[in-house]
C-alpha cells in the first residue's frame, strides 16, 4: 500500500493539478453568476461544451500534419483560446438574454430561474446533438468527436517519477493567467466594482447608478469566456469531445465552487485544484472508480464544518 | 416516452400494412391449393430502424444475400424473407412474433438479433414449434432455458473473456496483466472473466475501474505505468477505450492493449488517434472479413459489397450463415417448422463465419472467438483465436 502510494503520488499530483485547473476555470462561471444573481446557472456546463466544439472546429480546420512547436504552437493555442472564449462568452450572454432576463424582469422566484436553467441545459445539449454537431462535423451528433494533435506529449522535466509534459504546462499556465486576469478585472476595474457592488446589494447598486442589466451581461460574458478557455484547454489535452461532455464536468466544477466557497473567485480556484488533487490521491488507495465518492465525501465533510466552503468569503465582500 | 409511443404507432402501421400484404399473398397462394408447396416464409427479426440498427442491418443484408442467391437458382421451393422490425424491444418482439405465426405463417425465424427480445419470445417460439437461429444474441443465459427450437451461430459472452485471455497468453506469454474496465455491466463482466482466465493461467493480475463518464484517466494511467504490465485488457465500449488508449500511450505505457467486441469499431481508432491505436488487439465472437482476407471469406466480402453497397460489418457473415442453415433445411424438402427444426438438429456445414453445427441446447458447436488488430489505422481480421498470429 505504502509502496503504491510512493510510486503513484507524484504522477497523480500532476494529473490532479491539470484536471483541477480545468475544474477551476469552469467553477469561476458558476461562482460569478451565483455571486451576482444568486442563481445556479446549470446551463454553464453547455457553455463549456460550446467552447470545446469551437476549438474542435478550429483545430480541425487548421489540421496540422504534425504537432506544433514554438511560435506556431503559441499562435494556435492563443487562437483557440480567444475564439473559444469569445464564442462561449457570447453564448452565455445570449443564454442570459433568452433564459434568465425575461424571468428576472417579471420578478420570478429563484426556483423558476433554476428550472429555466435546467431546461436551457437540456435544450442546448439536444440542439448540438441533433443540429449543430452534424452540421459542423458531418458526423452523427451523439458520437464522440476527435481532434488532431497540436501539442506533442514531450516530457519537459521530471520531478521524481512524475513526468511534466508540454501539455500539462500549457493547461496549468494558461489557467493561472486567465484566473489572475479575471481577478484583476473584478478587483481593479470600474466594471469589476459594479459587479461587486451588485453582488453586495443590488438595490443600493442601482441607486448608485450601476446598470444591473449591464453588470449581469458582463458577469455572464466573463464566466462564459472562462468556460470557453476551459473548453479550449480540455480539447487540447484530451483531443475529443461529445455533446454531453459538460454534464459530469459541470457537476464537478459546481462542486469545486461550493467547496471553495460559492460566490468567491479565489475559492473557485482553490476548490477546483483541491478537488482534482483529492480525486487522484484517493484513487491511489481505493481505485479510480471511487473518485466521485471521495470527492463528494470531502465536500460533505467540509460543508459540515465550514458551511460556506473553505474560503467562505463571497464575491460581495471581496476586498475593494 | 413519446419516442416509444411513436415507435409503437409506426409498428402498428407497419403491422397493418403487413397484414394487407399477407392477405394479398394468401390470395395468390390460394391458386396453389392442393398442389405442392412452392414457397415458404422465413422471418428476420431485429432492430431495423432504431438506435442500434447499425449492428442489425449487416446480418439482415447477409441473410437477404443468402436467400436471394438461393432463389436465383429457381429452386422447387422458394424462400421469402419477411422483415420484422422489433426496434430491439422485447414488447414489440412479442406482438410481432404472434403476427408472424398466426398471419404470415413463417416456418423459421432468423433472429431475434438481441438477447432481450430473444428471451422474451423464446417461449412463444417453443409453443408454436417455430425454429429460430440468431446471428447475434450473445447472452449466455439464453441457452439455459431448455428451449429446443432456439439456436444461435455465434459464441456467447462467457466464451469471450477466456478467449481473449488465452489468446494473449499464447501470443505474448505475459507475466503480469492489467485488467481495466469502466463501471457498466458488460464492461465489468468481461473484465472479471478475463482476469479469472489470466489468474488460472498463472498470470499476475492487477485491476482498476473508472466511471463511464469520466474523461480524465490520469489516476488509472498512473497505476498502470507504476505496475509495468506486459499486457493491458480493457472491458468496455469503444468511446471509453479510445480515450483510455490515447491517455495510456501519452503516459508512456507501451504494453499491448486488448479489448472485446464492445470496442471493435473504427471509432476506437478515431478516438485514440491512429498512432496510439496501432497494434491494439480486439476480440469478438463475430467474424468480420476485412478487405485483405482470402478464400471463401473474400468471396463473401466481394458479393456482400456488390449487393449491400458497403463493406461487410458486424454479424454480416453470421446473418448469412443463419439464413444458409434454413436454406439447407428447405432444400432437403422440409417445409414446416417442426421438420425444419428436426433438420437443424443434425445440420453440419462449412459456414462463412465458422463451421455450423448445433449442440442440443442450440449453442453452436464451434464457439470460436475471432481476433482483430489495428494495422495502419484500420481493423484487420487475423482469424480465429486458436490460429491467429499477432503482427508486430
């Protein structure tokens, strides 16, 4: 047992960090929307799915004969990250406009918005499976779609018996850059102050001249863009996607958001990484089929002792 | 729900149109009254239009090909193939078989394609003395009902796990094997059977399992890489197999990768990438000729391609063999269900997929497992497990 642990600890940690970064990026969208609207945006997992397909289409169109290196790699990664962020962000704004804004205007209860979110999630999945994926790829919409390789799996350096590959570095570095950028936007810009003000007290924010509609739109745009980046990184790393790819990932990312403290940006980051690591570490002892059990057990235990999550503090109280 | 309802309405519509056709047929047949029997009806039952029709259309095409060839010889008794689209659903199979017996008066049934529907109508076949030969139902339990009219021309699921393990032991002489699966019933069953056979052959076995919908297998890859096995066997379907194989190869694991019929699909190669998939070994009770086969299989390949307009796919040869069994029975002058069944008990011929001969419980005497290997990005048939040799 100890032998297993020593052999597998470092490689499992690398795997956990990589997947945890993707959880964290998706978790940001859940946490931001929750912070501002007190709404669990269940269709956020489909925003992520749209990001994976945007990257799939771009990579397939470029179709490099062999994996890229140097500037070509940097350029293509930047391209798929920006395009996926743009399309996913746009889709999130559209989603808000169609599925949530009309309800908000009519003063519907949060439960109604939640049902609308679940409906939007299923609608988007089926729309992609039945119409958009066949149209984009010319293949049956429920099949798994594969993309060509753009990043080689070269080992850059090793720590003990853990090989750190190029693709690992790209995922972690890109995720960290995006999170820092988002943190800056929310904490240092005027629009960020608007987001925090709305999260704190929507009515007071309106009285102070904040346009709620604008703030909500920007919140969805930023959260959607983060999911788009997650989609691009996911596709680069795993090279396949399917219409319901977001379902399980979305639940896990939402879990990460709650674990870190929902409504808290840094909490989402921490929650994602912690979840990824705990899953992989637990799998060393119990086997990979126990990953979900381990993850949710940890969630329940943390919430028992800290009902507001690890960091607890929410977006509204974030330092100005 | 509404899908099922629509399916039922369509089935009803199809059924009523078949009734009309049957009546018309009956009218025509009336002219022969008192004379010799000049034609008999054989049914084909399976999911012809539903979500799993991709594995039922090829055996249907195979069966149709055999019967068309036979009819083209202007035999004394012609055979008419009547399709029954059960959608693979037991409840539809039950109502369709009643109609097949009472109205269409078929004398034999090719199918049902799946195990669930086979189980549902086995008793009815028995009561109405209607012999059946399934090209593709592989559930082991079907042969244990004491049915005497039920047969199949394909090895069952219990044969597959040992088949894969024994083949790998022979081909690779492994000391250590890593047996993986996802958490679906089929996957776990196959992995258990493989692990058991490995252990009885003295091979050390390690196991891991993951959730069906997981997309990151890094913890599994870590375990496999740490254990350094000689062979890896995965129980499961091609979507998961493709992702797993890709991540294993990316993680630096180079051991031979093998899997069962659930992963025998070109989508395994697209999912894993041609490079990672190269050399992967797949086993299946089905015999699917690839373009480079020789002898009778090549002849079948060409004829199938000409008549169906596609390369033979899963269970095409088995469909052909099931139909041939009935053709031989009719050729020998048997035109009732009871007599055809008597004949099937003694039948023995060289089928396209394998030699065809039935045990008393309806299982095929020859329960060969066929081995395939990914070569140059396509699945290539290596032959029955006893004879096949791995390349590279």
